[in-house]
C-alpha cells in the first residue's frame, strides 16, 4: 500500500499503480456493459421467439398463432 486516505487507496505491484476510484469506475463500467449485454440477449431471444410464432409474418400474433403457446 502506497497511500491511503478517506477518498482513495493506492496499491502498487512494481509496474503499475491503480487508484481505488479508478478501480471502482472500471467495475461500474463493466457492470453497465454486462447489464446492457444481458438486455440485448433477452431482446434477441424474445424477438426470435416472436418471429417463430408469427407464422404469417404480419408483425402481430393473432389467435391462431397464440393458441399453440397457450396449450
């Protein structure tokens, strides 16, 4: 440990210095990226399922297309 106070913590491994607030910022950025990736994967999954059920490619699901899912 090189330096510490109430707002930052600095550590070193002979080649680099990583300040705590940089670490926290990188973690938050990674968390946001993972969250956005999860949302995109879910949206892709729902879109694919919708397209599979929309047999007539109308962009809507009618009663004939919905009934097999409900059964």
